[in-house]
C-alpha cells in the first residue's frame, strides 16, 4: 500500500510540472501579446516596452521559465499584474471558500447519488426510471441557469437562503452553512446524476454475485447485506466517478462562484482572465492541479481500503 | 465537465443500415433531430427568420414579458428577445461545431493509432490522455482567454483539444476489439497496407461510438460555450449570445424573472437534445450490433396439466424436514413466461442425504435456489409449495423467512472463492454471522468463529480467520463456506455442486467433511451434482432431473442396480468409473434442450434410443413403478427388460 502511495506521489511531480509548464508556455505559444493587450490600443509604444520589461517579457523564454519555476517551487507565483499583491497570498485567502464548495458538492453528490442509486438497483421500475430522468436533466441544465433559478425561487420568492455572498465559518457557522446551500446544490446536481447511475449499475452487478447469495443463505439481514457487503464491493467504480466529479466541480466553481458572488478561486480566475493577469491565473491553474493530485491520492487510498486485493499488489 | 463522458463504453457497430433504421424508429431520436434541425435552420437564416434587428433598442418597451409584438418579451434595453436568441444561436452553434470538429479530427486518428498499433504508441497516447484528464479544462481555457481576450474560436479549439481523451479512449477500445478479429488478421496477411485495413475493416466498427461521443461532446461544448459567454469572456455585452442573455437576465432577477426563461430554457433543451440524441444513437448502435440476436424466440410452451407428480404416499418414516410439491419456476422478465423448473416434488427427511443429479441446464440449481427463495432476478416461482415443518416457505413474509434462512436451511455453492465476500476477512464475516444468530459479545463470537473453522478441519484456524477470500485455496475456501453455513446450526444444508471446482483429492476430503458433519449434527443434506461418484459415496436417495422435470426418483441402491429411465441409464453408462470394463464410454447424443424449446411430449425423446410413437403423443407422467421408485417413462417395462439383459 505504501508503495502505491509512493508511486502516486512520484507520478504527481511530473504532472504538476507539466501543468505549470503548460500554463506558462501557453502565454508564449499563443499568438498574442499580453503586454500589448494590457496596454490596449490607446497605449504608446513607450508604455508597451516599459510594461514588457517590467513583466520580464523581453527576456529569453527559457530564462523566464527557469526563473518562474524556481520561484514556484518556493511557493512564489509572482505578483498580480493588477493590484501587485503576491499571488500566493491572494490564492490562500480564497482557498477555503472553494474547498468548502467543492468538498460540500462532492459529499452531497456522493450521499444523495448513492442513496438514489441503491433505490434504483432494488426497485428497477420506479426508482430506476427516476434516476434515468434525473440524470438527463441534471446533466443538461447549465449550472449558471440552475443557480439563477434557485436564487429566483429560494432567495427572492421564498427568502430561505442569501442570494449571493459568502460568510466565513469563523464569523458564524450557521450563516456559513446557509450561504453554502444553494451553490453546493448547483455544483452537486450533475454529480448526483452520475453517481446515482454508476451506483445503480454497479450495485446491480454486485447483487448478482455468488457471495451475496452465500451471506443471504447464511441468514444475514438485508440491511447489512446491502449497506455493508454489497455497497463495499460496488463502491470502487463509484469512488472513481467521485474523483471525476471533484475535478468537474472544481471547474464548475469558475461559473458558480461568479453566479453567487463567492470570493473563491474560481471567481478569482474569471477576474484574472478579464484583467489579463497571467501570474494570477497561472497560480490558480497550479493550485487546481495540486488539488486534483491530492484527490487522486485519496482515491487510491480508498481503493486499498475497499478492496484488500489492491493492498498486496 | 467533459471528463464525465468518458464513462460511456459501447460496442462497435457494423450493421449501419439497421442502426439507422432503429434510430429512425425511436421517437426520442426523431424529436431530438427535428428540434436541433429547426434550431439550426432558423439560426442560419437569422436575417430572414428573426422578426427584429437584434441590436434595435426600444426604450418604450423595456422588460415587457411575452406580448403579441415581442413573442418572448424584451430585455433591459427593449431589444426583442426572440431575435437576439436567433442571432445568438449562430455563434453558439458555430462554437459547438468547432469543438466537435477539433475533438473528432484529432481524437479519432489518435485512438485508431493507439488501438491498432498498440505498444509504445498506445502507452504514450494513454499517458497523454491521463495527464489531460487531470487538468481542470476550464482553467486552461481561461489562460487562453487571458492572452487572447474575447477570442471564442481560440477558446473552443482549446476546449476541443482538452476533450480529446474521452473520444480517444472510446475509439481505442473499439479498435482493440476488432484488431484481433480473424478477418483483420487475414487482411494483414494478404498484404493490404495499414491505411487500407483501418479504412476498410476497422473504421466501420468505430464510427458508431464516434458519432455517439461527438453528440455527447456537442452537449458539453454547448454547456461550456454558454458558460464562458455567461461570464462575459467571449463577446462584448451588446452582441447577442445565449449565455450572455442569461447573464443580463440575472441582473433584473428581482424585477422581471421571466427574462431568465427563454434563454435558459433554450440552452437546457438544446443540450438535452444533443444528450438524448447521443443516447439514442448508442442504443441503436448496440442493438444493431447484436442485441436483436439475443432476443431469443419465446416459444410458448403449452402448460401441461397441473396434476403434477403423483403424490407420494406419506410412508411411516418420521422426521420429514422439507416437502417440495409441484414447484414451478419461470422467467418473469419476458412477456411470455418460460418455465425453467416444471412441477418438481420431493421430500427430505432428517439426517438423510438426497442427491439431485442431471446434466447442466436441467434446473437442479434453480430448484435449490427456489427453495431458499434466492432466485436470481428474472426468475420467479410461479406455482407449487415448499413446506418446512408444516409452514409454506413460499407464502411466508420476507421478514419471517429471513429468520429461517441460515438457522433452518443453509446453502453452500459451487464456486468457493467467489462465494465469500472479498472485502472482509473470513473471521469478521463469521463474527458478523455469529452475532446475528446468537447475540453474543464480539470476543465470544470470535472464539466461536475459531471453533467453527476448526470444526471444518482447517489447519490454522486463527490464521485463516485473519485472511481474505483471495488468499485461500479452493479447498480452504469451500471449508470456510461450509463454516458459514453451519453458523445458524441448520437442520438442512443444500450443497450445490460443492466439489465441482476442486481437485480430486480435495473433493474426497470435502465429501468426507460433509459426511462427518452430518453424522455429528444430524442435519439433512441435499447434494446437487452431476457426478455419480459423489452420489454413490454419500447419498441415501437420488432424484434425476432432465429439462426441468424429475425423470426418476428412488433409493440409491435401486438407482444404480435397476435404473428405470433411459436418461438415468445413459448418465450411468457415460460415467467412467461405472462403465463396464473395455466397453466404449457411451455418452448420450445431443444436448439438453434449453427452457422454452422443450419437446411437448417426452422431453428426452429426441435423444432416446428407445423412442417409440407412443412417447411422442403427449406429456409423460411420473409413475410409481415400484414402491419408492418412480420413473417418467411409459416404456419402462421394455427398457427394464433390455437393460438387465
């Protein structure tokens, strides 16, 4: 097991390197010039050259990359072009908002999806059809539209939750939770559909396996067979899907944080894009990738816990 | 977002015409195609179809809601919503097209190359796909948009590039499946070059999955395009875009919530149409490929008279444990019920061993599972009774029966390893079972578990208790499975081919163990087997099953010395250790007819060497030939004479 974790960690180093390099090189590869874009059509040639120098863009690409990478390894993504604050600081302040949203959405998708999926596996007719219908609609409604619909319904028409904004946990745990409900539901909706479908299919397959019959024949109650034994064996593909949902929700925060005016990394990424703030958006990309790496590691650990055969391989 | 499509795995398509026909018979597909077609045409012809200039402002009619003048209402500047939707759709649909073209133009060749060449190409492509999937696509596109502001083409091309892994994987696995097929190998031998082989032999199997993926990707591309438009990253605010219109509506959500509806709904419905179309194509492709062949002809079997087996006289023996009467099991999934087990009846007495013998597919295991009420999905008991000490097990509530299972009837299956839960240790499963049956402390249960493992003659019970199923040998796993069955101290143990999967020496040990346990506990045993050696070794009485029916039933001695059914005779003769020395090992010609294609009269008649006209006239009843010995053969006198001659 330790070796699997070790391998995964070793593999994640090149991944982080590839992503950071990619985001860095994109700027050089894409036909276009950040300095020109920032200065705008009204800017003078002098302003342009000055900005280019201050951004280090007049240096050879490799030198710039070397410098940038060295700084990144020390946790320094440079300063924001817009307000000149250190990128690392800007990101760290907003990390907790995004984590609250994404972890909340993944958990909600897991719990509701698994329950729906089990219902679908046990009652093929009603719950099965419901899962199918829900998954189609859940995947088709764009998150910004669903978010606005929920705001119109549960913040404007029936004021149960705040329409926008984020309350830090330290300020008021209850308000923190209330501010998270709508965005988490929006982020989790496509995930619920996918988890429910996967759980249903995987549970159906497991319930046909001989060991279920052995346990039932030996007299174990249905509850234990379904929730302990069958679910455990059916869980591996569901966990895989949960990993993908985490990544998808991370992408989803870009839109959802904008809809709900949440001060997280996703909203920051949009802001950085409109302001052509390259160091900032590179920082967000590396942070997001690092989160994906951590989640993949957790998933590997979960496989080992779920299936003892993985531990010895 | 795009990563989720990767979960869809489908088979290749070859019967393209059939697939297209199936698709056009699916109302959902027709609706999706019609809707997408209309939207596309209306948007392309925007200058003609749009009632107003999308940029024309009319400050007299701001946020009007639907009126006869503006069918879908007006926005914050009094512009016509319908016209803006029609013009905005042009950009959205073009973007979807760009994404789909990029993803197929690059993903399909890469998948073909990886699947067809294999080796290092496959590994490199695989690593590439894995890396891309670990990156949140949207963020990368944002980097692109930061450098190339409001350049939607660049954004969609990047999105297409990031979507490659999903389609690549599907194409690769479809290619891999065809690559090893004989005709592809033959084409390679006959000297066609690789490009020709891929074009002629592989691509026809890959296009189906590709279209499915392209359709699903279109849904994701639209979701994505409207998302970045909503964020205002791709166009200036006056240009109509579907996403941008939702964003504009969000600013007046308190004053005029209606404005959300037209743009949001149109986006959702268009995405839904792409998704449903993809699903419909997948269904059509899968069925066109062979799903139809699986729809077996459901021949309606005329149900024979319900008289059933002739009721056995209740002889003086006491200790009746289980009585099965007219047990009838059928498929429940298809419209016409196909019988699998046809009015089977037998008794089991305390302490005795009843053997059930027959070839595979005769309904032996299904009979056992029906008694335990553990039939797999799609099968159901359609008649008969199973009495357990006077109570009918089949009409009992699930809750009551749950209590009987394990403590009255227990079960051992033929696949020892797969019959143990792979995720828990042997000991923890035993402890759970023991605590369920006896409500004792965990520590007490653990020592009972060790005692049980010792009882089934396992060498290091402490060590075995700490292992998982995959760490046990077949023989050890079967002993553990028997220990599971013994936890509830059952009065009847049903063992379904408990030794078939094991080595010969281990088989003898397991049989010896079962015999010993039976002697010690006094439980009854039903042993399902196709091995006469097992029957001879351990059984008191035997039942022979053929094509869902009991064809012979008697004490073990009578059955070996005086078989009264041609099928029993054939089975006995084909068993190596029982055949006469130097005689040719005779096996019965033909094979067991599958349920649904049973001959209407004597079911064994097509394979019987004694068949006569009278055998084909109608169903044959089970007749008591001698006391305690019955046979389902009307020519039993002639055969009996010949067999002993």
